[in-house]
C-alpha cells in the first residue's frame, strides 16, 4: 500500500499522460502490448498499467497475479480502495482485473473515472488495456477518457478496418491517435506495403511492427510480460522502438484527474 503516493494534499503538480491501448478485435495483442510498452516506458517514467477489459480480463495471467484477491472488479464494485488493487510488478504499478462473471456484473464502469483520477495524481504514464468491442460502456470508457490511443493492428484488412473504427470513435471524443502498432506480423505478409497503405488512413505514425513469435507466446505461458521473459528478443526490441516514439506529454496531473472525475459518460450504444 502506498497511500501517501496519492495524497492530493501534498499540493504538488506532476505530469501525467493517459494512453488507451485498443483494437477492434480480441487477440490482437493489446495486453501483450500494454505490458511491453509499459515496461519499456518504465525505464524513464513512473508507469501504471490498468486492465480495463473488465469482461475479458487477462492481464493477471500475463503478470503472475492470477491469485490476487483485490482487483479492479472489487474497486469498481465499491468494495475496495484503489490502493489495495495496485501491485508492484516488473518495475510498474499493475492494476489487474478479475475474471469472474459475478465480478463483471457487480462492477460499475462509471467508477473507472475515479480510479484513473486517483492514480493520475501519483504516476507519470497510465496505460489502459482496453476491451475489444466498442459496443458497451465499459469498453468505450478508456478510449473516451484517454489523452491518446495506441491502436494495435494485425496486418489484415478486417483488423485495419476495425482499427479505423477505433480511431473514428476516439476522435469523436477528442482523443488523439498516438500511433498504430502492427502485431503478429509474419514473413509472408508484405508488411511494409501494408503499413504504408494503412498509414494514409491513420492519424498517428506507425510505432513498430512486432513479429509473430513463439517467444511472445512463451512469455504468456511463463506468466511474465515479454520484456521480463525475453528482453533481448526481436519482438521486445520492436516494442522498445514503439515506446521510444511515444514522447510523453506534459499535462498537469490535477487537471487530468479533474477531467476524469467530471467526465460525462456516453450512453450505452
Ligand atoms: P488481447 O489482449 O488483444 O486479447 P493478448 O495480448 O492477450 O491479446 O494476446 C492474445 C494471445 O496472442 C496471447 O496468447 C499472446 O501470447 C499471443 N500473442 C500476442 N502477440 C503475439 C505475437 N507477436 N506473437 C505470438 N503470439 C502473440
Ligand atoms: Mg487483453
């Protein structure tokens, strides 16, 4: 517990930037990417990663936190304080989410605003690992509230067209696109051509092209983020390259916290 870290009475203003890591579909590698970007950014910044995919959470499996009693579910249900759901792992503050259906049902997504507002007062970078579909309130919230969104794409037409929907949605709510990140790239795809074409439609730059690799799957099986499991792998290097392009912006953390607290949530669509 680090309650002091979130003591707003300290009256010190820090910078913070909130990124949503999003894609149109599941399985594109949002959680893998959130943790890899988070670890790469943690060499320079104080990073907090939050699993906001409350219906299909899996960050806990990627971080060895599957036995944690207090997660975002309990916080969103009003049963626990944010501080109790924060775990220091791999040089980051990790807020995992539980996987039970009951936990999902009891969680009120509106409370996420207060969670992020609280965390914003004590960290430099927040990465919101987002849900895939844009159909529900809990799924859109991270994209609506973030400063910028990292769009994770597989180099296929359906994935890119889904990614464009994410961009459209983000822009509607004033969220900028930090960049697009190609993941699960295989050698038989002409990734450079695909990326060049996709680039015309997306606002942000291409952050990196992460290869499909057995090492990434092995990290997940070892319950570790890629950069902890295989820091020297090609995929890890690709994520470091992406993180290097995410110049963190200097926003006043109190202003960011206030923005989250006062955010109006769009109706269930
Ligand atoms: P999401 O959060 O978007 O649903 P995950 O990050 O959990 O996706 O990844 C889904 C599965 O795909 C995991 O088993 C993960 O290990 C695997 N995976 C992700 N990226 C890669 C990659 N570059 N190469 C191979 N497997 C990957
Ligand atoms: Mg995920």
